[in-house]
């Protein structure tokens, strides 16, 4: 993974756009690929001027949407047995698949949106939404909004940190992974804080 991130900094613009589209599509389709560090690195490249931020985000969102749509349609049209076989091949247990299905079914569109912005949930969420028979009119808007929020946020953070790109680059590929890891921790902390704040407000009202 570190080698891929480091080589990514040397691709031409069209190569970067194509890479992010395919990577996000594969990750959203169920492959266990980390996208946080990749999007963070792409933000660095946007700051450096290698690529433009807006087309970069559009390619990332498009890739994520393609992968999520494929996963959703497989779950929606072919059902749980097919998804269970796919999940087992990428190391996802039947218990975890059931948990994801119940979680998304209970929360509907909000659940679909949240799984697009919670790390480590995206590669299974769309399959679960399909199995749970979340209607397309609910799934697609929620999925697209979640993908837009996530890709824009992570890439923009990478762009904002670009002023420190030289320092991070001196750390080598490990520096890119550290940056991505810190971002994941920050996003998870924000989600937990927001949920706790919402529960506290509900108790006070």
C-alpha cells in the first residue's frame, strides 16, 4: 500500500484521475481497499498543482457511486445467498453481513448516508442496503450525498495540509499512511461526538 501511495505522486494528471475513479469503484464494490490515505494523497497532489481539486473530487465520487450501485443492484436483484458468497471471498463473515443488513434496514436512508462516511463500512454497506430492499429512490440520493461529503472532505483536508507536503514526503510512504490514519481517527471522533451530543440534546428536550 505504501508503495502505491508513493508511486501515485508521480502519475500524470489523467493517470491520477483514472486511478482514483477505478480505486474508489473497486473499494465501493466490496474489495477491502483503504481509500482514506489515497484521497488524502490526492489532496496533496491538488495542492501541488499536479491535478485540479474539483475534477479530482468528481472522479472520486463517480467511482464510489459506480461501485456502490453495482453492489446495491447485486444485493437488491440477486439476494442474500449471492452476496454471502461474495462476502466470504473477501473475508466477511455471515454474522457481520447480517449485522450490516439489520443496521441499514433499521435506519433506511440515514443508514445508507452514514455508511458512506464511516471508515471501514463502505465496502459492505451497499450490498446490505440491497439485501434489506432499501428502495432505489432512497438509496441512490443518500449514497450519492454520502459519497460527495466523504470524498470532498478527505480530499479537501489533503489539499489544506498540502502546505506541509514537503515535510510529509520526507517521512516517505509511511508519512502518507500516518496522515491518513490521523484523518480516520479525527472523522470517527467527530461522528462519536455528534452522536453523543444528539443524545444529550434529546434527553434535555
